[in-house]
C-alpha cells in the first residue's frame, strides 16, 4: 500500500474554528457576562493585559503535537551527525585516524578539532574547544564529528575512528585541586581560575562581641538540567556562502558571535534561528556542537543535523556546580546576626563556561537576605577533570541558600529560638543595605515569610 | 515510624547579569488596524516569555493580549537580546518592549491629537481606544489612528528601544558596588514525613510565597514556582551525578539519575507577593530561577525538625538519613554515665 | 526489511522498515507524525508515549514489527476539525504545558487513563503520569488538567446518555 496517498487531515484542521473567538465581543467584557469560573481564553481578550491568566498560543501547538522542535525538522538532503566522545578524563591526543570511518558507505564527511578555524570559545575565558585537538580535559570531550546519511551509520562510523591517547594525570576533587601539588588541569594556569571577595565591616571584631558563635560545613552535588529535549542543531549553507544554524540555544545573539569567532565569518553571513526550545534551565546558553556541524555541512554541501543522546546530555553538556560551603556566624543571644564569615569552593569542571557568573552570584548571595553589619565571603572556583559546570537555574543560589538556611536553623536550635522569629528578626527591610553596600528597594522578605507562614499554619514554638 | 517535621527556606535572588551589561532590544510595530507585532531577540525556552512580553506590549498600547503577535529568535529578523538567562526576560526585555511600545504610541498620539482636537500629551491608550485623559468620551479607535498615521500621514507607528539594567562595578578588594538593578525575595515552608526506620523522606506540602514584582501572568508564575519546586525536591532528595575513580560518569541515564516524577511532588500552595518595583515594566521583576532556590533548604530543615539530624551534604537520600538517624541513636547510647 | 501495516489515528498506514526500527521511529520518520518525541530512547522518560490497542506504551520500546496489525493513537489523532480533545484543552487552559516537549506523551498517558477510568483519584492520576518525566511544570497543573478533562468527559457522556433517551 502506498502511504503517500494517505495524507493526514491535520494540515487541514482549521485552527481558527478551534479558538472559538467572537470578534464582536466588546474590548471590555461587561460585568454581567463574567462566567462563574474564569475562562482563560477570555483572559487573552481583556484590555488590561497585565495580571491576566492568559493562555499561551504556543501551548495550543504543543497540545496538538504540532510544535516543530529541531528534531522534528527535516530539510531536503539532510545528513545526521554524531560526535565521538573521548571517554578518558585527561590525556594528550597523539593521533586521530578517521580514514576507516570516511571510507564507510554512507559516511559523507568527518571533522576533527584542528580543522576548526578558531577552536576555542567561552563566555568569560575561551578555554573550551569545539572539538579537542591536542588535549582532552574531561571524558565527555568531543574529538571528532561524523556526518552520514542515517544516524545509525553515523553511530557505527564513530567506532571506526581510531584515537590514540597518552593518559595524563587528572584531578577530580576541587579541594585537592587547590593544592600546589595537584596536577594542573589547564597548565600552566593555576587550577583556581577565578575568585571573588565581598567584605563589609570587620568580622573578627563582630565575632569578638558576639554572645555565641556557630559554624557549619555544607556541600552540594553535581546536578544535570535534564531538559526533556536534548541539545540539537541543524547547520545549512546557501549558495551565497551564508550559514544558517537552527539551535536549541537560548542566547542566539551570543551564539552568532561565537559562530563568527570559531568559523572566522562576518556576522552578516550567519543566521541563528532559535527554535522553540524544549527546556533550557541554563544548559543551553552557549554553543557546543554547532561549529562542527557547520563544517560538516560545508564539506558535504548538505544540511547536517545532530541531536545529543541522553547520555551525552550528562557527559558532554554543562551541569550545576557542586559547592563546599563553610559558614561561621556570630550572634547575640536574642538571635541577631552580628558577623558572618563564609568560604565557598566551587567545583568548576573542565572548562569555565558560566562559572565566573556562578561564582559572583554565589558570593554575593551567600550571607542570605539578612541585615549583617560584618561580612566576609571568599569564593573560589577550581578546575577539575570532570564535566564542565556552567549555568543552571539559580547560578549558585540554591546551593548557598541550602547552606545559609540550614545554618540559620542550627542557630535557632542552639539559642532555643523559633525558626520563623529568628528570620523575621534578621531579614532585610525596605532600604536595607546588602553586603555589597547596595541600598535595596522593593524589599518584601518579611512579607514572604509571613505569607508562607500564614498559609502553612506555622505556630511558633519558642 | 513516621515523624513529621517542618522547615523554612527563605531567599533573595537578583535579576539580570552581575554588573556586566546585558541589554535587550525590541521593536513594536502597530499594524494599520490597531493590532501589533513585537520583535524580540529572546528565545522561548518553555517559560512563556513570549506570552508575557506580549502582555506587556498590549498593556502599554491599551489593547488585548490576543491583539499582539510576538516574533522571536531569528538573528536576521529580530534585534539583539542577551538571552533567556538570569531571570532577566520579564524585567530587561520587558522594559525594552515597554519603551518600544511607548515610542510607537507616541507616533499614534501625534496622529490622533488633531483628530481629537487636543495636544498629544493629553492622550492615553485604553480599551483599544486613543482617548483624552479624564474625558474618555472624546476618543477614536486605535485602528483608525493607526490607519491614519500610516496610510494618510505616512508615519507608520513603529517604535524601537533598548534597555540595560543600571549597575555599579564591584570593588575588586571588597566587592562593594551595585551588581544588580533589582532582587526578588521568597519563602518556602515544607512539611515532611521521615520514616525513621528506612530514612525515606516524603514531602507532603510546600507553601511558597514568591515575590516577582507585579505578576504579569499569575498562571505562568505559578507554573514557574511548581516547576522550580520540583527541581528543588530533586536537589534535596534524589539527584546526583556520580563519578568513578577515573572521572567518568557512572549514571549518565534517566534510569540511574533519579529525578522527581509525579509521585514525588508535594501539595503546593502558591502565594504571589507583589513587591511592585518601579524600575520594572508595570512593576514586574522576574521569577524563573528564584523558584528553585529555597526548596532544598526548606526540606532539609524539615528533616532536621522531624528526626533531629542535620544532613549537610546533598542529596539527603534515604541511606544518608537513616545512617544519620542511627548515628544519632548510637551517639546517645554512648553518653557515659 | 519488515513490512508493517497498522491503523494509526483511524487510518490504515503501512511502511517497509529495517527490522530494528522502533514504533517511535516508524511514526516520526516514516509516517511523518512527529508529535511523539525522542527523549531518551530507552523507555525512561515517556516523551514517546502513544496508545496501542488501548494501552499507553513507550513507543521507543516497541518494535515497528510488533505494532503490525494493531490500532495506534498518537497526539495527532485527538483533535477533530471542530474541537480540541478535552484533555488537550484542559492542559492548555490550566497552564500544564510549558516547553511542551513532554506534552504529547503526558497527554496520551492521561487519555489512556481516562479511557479506562472516568473518575480517577489524585493518586490514580499521579500513577498514570509517573512514566512521563517533566522538568518544567512540576506536574501540579497536569493533575489539575486531568481532573478538569475527566469532569468534561463525564458531563459529555451524561449528556449523550440523556440525549439518547429523549
């Protein structure tokens, strides 16, 4: 049976009929016509638009299964690419032999690191290669990219690529990595690749006048974004030498700049299309495979698509920084925080990515939303030969919040104070100064504490 | 035996980049019938940014959300945007869109003023009309004005704008400065049951009170809170990437990387605290990341309240909690008489 | 090559595919039904969920050949020219879809539940959704949506019964 003769009727669905909109509705719906249960469709028709529970037209498409994510896009002649992953955490690449892969039927092109015109990128330090050319820094590093007529052939071709590694010393623990004797991940640079300090008042004096001192060490784990949609991209050139990239990247302006840099192209020759992305959470804020796909597309003269496997999402995309957090607070017997000293060590993975930003935010936020006259926070981010840590929802805030709030409860317990009362005693007010000396506005910490407590039914127990 | 506990997590979180410029640019085009198209370089990554940005433009132009179409995510067509990151879209891109809409509206007011016999500064846009402030009886539809402006007067109502949060660089020695233009605040309170024989933690309910400035779309704010809490539950109790002695990930799959399913979610009560911020579009700030910040803290504090053990290394798996409970019992037994 | 003939969304479709082809790949690549998504390819995430002979199934775990002669419903088969399926409408109206990638799978799992159990408890809804991973929504609004859809479907069934009687 020829299934080309059976065309789905869905293309003919009249979406307008489904929207059920009466265009003669007045702009403001008269009060008598308000339904007992607000209909969210009506919310889109109100002319005070702010504050409406408006439904999303893109969700209409999602619910129908009609949204085209990158993996749903097929271009004529499109090839499928896969990337060979190093599988070793620290090594020198002695030799890459792609000839057997290139000879396979169905394999159209192979690209390796040294073919990338500028093989480095990164939002702060450009320490990350598109494809590892002579050094591997973590097991998920890509060392070669293959484009073939089917994904299956591309997968098989990966196994035919021969890479000879000379293993090098590696370090996996950030505290270890801070020591002088530790192997240098990006030699000759120190493993401590960024640091930050926030200092106000004098913590030693503050501790000296405190009634009680509390200390604690807290640590968090490496976490992956797990967007349901994996990283995906399509690269395509037109006959005028213009490159189009469809990508799951949430920052297409930056992505275009990075493509221009890595491929040495003027920006006017690059078009970055950010499709509807199936979840980002910070993990899709920089390029990864796109320049390699662009070169594969250029070599073959055909569009090239690649979608990360779920395994690559873990091994080869950014993750949340594990942080080791040391807290020391001096408090009065009433529970007012007089001084707080904090030290943060962030596991910075193999490349910087968004670590400098994470470091900065974690450092600034680490004392918590509390009025403290004497603060000293020192934060460091350290290279290790593990998956690169980058931007993930909160940039260090969830980690330090876990620490400062656990610490606060330890203080409350130690003083016999109620956990809500002690926070209300210390929390910012409108016009309070942050630890960086900024005068804060639109401050509603106490409102959120009281609101949540009322909703919860929190009865004080001190 | 199951022991109940409650814990508070309270937090603050900034909107936008740390000190560094992170501008957004936007263009608002009013069509000849009074509906509008918005061009933004941001990318929809699921949070509903395009809907919220459309609501901001609609509010500024006095039209309905449904009258606005938002085009995004194409460097050939849409202006630059620093991107969907750092919870900045509603605040920074929103401000750019607000300013662009105001610029388009100014062109409309120039066209409408002679139609209504007043100065442009006496006009406002409301309910799909351009009307005189405090004398709304004198009004004309936005469609008529837009048509006249573009087709008759030759002045299409297109407005473009950029916006960047004002910051002050931080001193390298002391960190003193104004790294962000605004912050949001929130509290989550968790109630848990801890089984003191297995170490299993069940999160029963979380009451979340979140500040987002003005809530442009409360339904989407709730969605962010609920989604953020699910990430927080995972961070608190389940998720961990594990490495072997050679630095290779042991669990690169969803079979062995445990994250929350529908069975792991508590009852969630969301209260939006509207901390109006005059520097944001219609008082809005942001909400995307803050929702994932205090959850683990609240849950771990609740575990502490329930069974008196302080887990200091996340995740608080059942094994860890049980080991801590046993250690505590053991320590108590060892107190010399 | 394996020849497969099956009913998809009420229409007979057929294709000739390599024997290791999964039902998911058959639907997406050969029948151009891209609603079901590839999230993990090993049955962990549920983004590929479709209904086969009345049962919600991870289509990445079923071979195309195993679907031969069977009745498959995908997300594309729910709406008609006149209306959205109540589950789709409820997901949209309650805000239960954010990035939408898990949506088709979650909606099909919900439909399979409601086809079987028109008045599910919250626990039964959570169980039915437990195979659909979602990172955006926290599942809360999905549960509301399924309850709303159940209500609408029960009312329609009652109305049909009443209409039939009069």
